[in-house]
């Protein structure tokens, strides 16, 4: 399985953008995802993000999150059906003896809109991460006057995501090589988690201890930081800001209509 939330070394439009431009893009998507309420408008926002990713050759990295997003959509749908009963009744969640827990149009509309909001924000954040080197992330967070401790925690968390994924895959393969058979079905999948989660947590704690010692040995607390390089703005950033302004104006006009 390919790593997720990992920088991809590629020459694309998003890679050539200044990190501050990518921050502005991510912030614009988050703001639009929050203020937009109609499903067609949110669908258009997600579509524009996918088009931008396709132009840069990064659409495959976004589409790999589809299984996770489907699980999120199903969870939100169940939650809204159980808690919201507005609009026309389309059916019942438990169709026994006249039906229990009605499924309404209001619940479905809210679940779809919430899912599209999360999809837009996740896609924008992932585009930012996979196209920005960690050293550039440090630089942009420093320009945003983010405390260095928070910057360090953010970068370590990002690096631990692919590391934990690979470590979990190795542990799972080791269990299969030892003829571990948890069974089939839902209970089998649940039982298969315990032999993976326990050693994964233990190994993660050990790595965290080694990482803490390494940070101290490298003089993290001396307060002196030297940037490796300065990333300036170019023509691609001007085009990016112009496109973002155009999209923002279009969505504002769509809201006001």
C-alpha cells in the first residue's frame, strides 16, 4: 500500500508554488467549505480541487482516500438519520412493524453536505502536504509566527503517519507468515487488529523515546535556527492567486444569487 500524507518528489504546478500560496489555497477551500451550504456548490468546489490536482498529476493521491471518505459518509449518514428527522420521509432504517427511525430528505441532505465539506478540506490539505517539502513547511510556519514547538509536533505527526502505516503492514505480514488466522467476517477483522495494534503502539513509544533523545542531542533548545533556503514568489504564484480570486468571486456571486 502506498504511503499517505507523504511528500511526493515531482515537478508539477503545485510543487512550483510558494508555500504561502498553498496556505492561501488551503485556507480559501476551508472558508468556502464552511460558508457553502448547497450540495451543488460543494460538489463544484470538490470538482475544482480534483481538476487542480489532475492538472498537477496528483489526482491519484487524492483518489486513494476514497475508501476512507466512503466510511466517513456512511457514518455521517447514520448519525444524521438517528438525530435529524426533518423533511419528507423516504423510508425507515428498521422496516419492522410499521417502521422505526425514519430516513428523511433533511437528514440525507445534511449528511451529503457535511461529507462534501470534509472531502474538500481533506483534499486541499493533502494537496498542500504532498507538494511541499518538510523544510518549506518549517519556513512557512515560521513566517506565520507559529511557535517552534508546535511546528515540530506538526512535522513529527506528519512523518509518523507513513511510518506507522509501513510498520503496521510489516507486523500484519509477520502475523500472516506465522499462520495467524483470525477468521472471516467483521469479527475476524476486529480480532486481527489486536496482534497489530499492541506491537505497533509499543514500537511507537520506543521510537518516540529515541526521537526525544535525538532532538536534545542536536541542540534543539539553543534557540538558533538557520533556514536552508528562501522560497520566493514566481509567475506560477501570480496565476494561482488570480485563479483563487476568480473562484472566490464566483462562489460569492453564487451565494448571493
